[in-house]
C-alpha cells in the first residue's frame, strides 16, 4: 500500500523530509523505552528486530567505515548544501600527535565526520546517476 498521507507541518509525504539536515537527524536522541515517540531510523528498527526485549538497553550503531560511507552518500544525494557543516577532510595523516588528536576531538565534538579526499571522490562517483 502506497503512503499518501501528508505531514501536517511540512506538507511532504509523512516520513519524507527533503533538505532535513543530516546533523540534526543523527543528533536525535531516541528514548528507547518509548520508541513510538520516534522517529525511528532503519538502524534502530534492525536493532529492535534482533531482540525486542533487549532493545531498550542495547547500544546504538557504532561508528564504522560503512556508517561513514552511508552518511556521506546520503548527504551528497539529499542535502549537498549541508556537506561543509557535517563533514571535514582529514587534516593529519594519523593521530599520533597531540595536535592531531585535539583536532580530531574538536571535529567530533562539533558533530563533523572526518573523511579523506579519496572517500569524497568515491562517493561523488557513486552518486552519479
């Protein structure tokens, strides 16, 4: 059954929010003891499906290359104007120095995901239709 109900506030199809900032989406803190308060991401639904009884106490998705890739492609396809606010290019070859670790921690604290130029090129290529 195709969903045709429009969201009252946005006028878009319920559950579809064009231009919604990825940083705001990922910053949403779901109350797992009251998941109907939503919104639920696909990752949250998968976690619930694994064990509904353990769900309220389960940890959420852990950072990974796959999560970074998905977030990057999602941003480039749906909210390309938000790229600069949500992603930053890696400024150090590694994080062995104090300055590099401080920079990395500042980026994470600001809600930015650190990527390489190669990741951006690969994501741009994937987004070509």
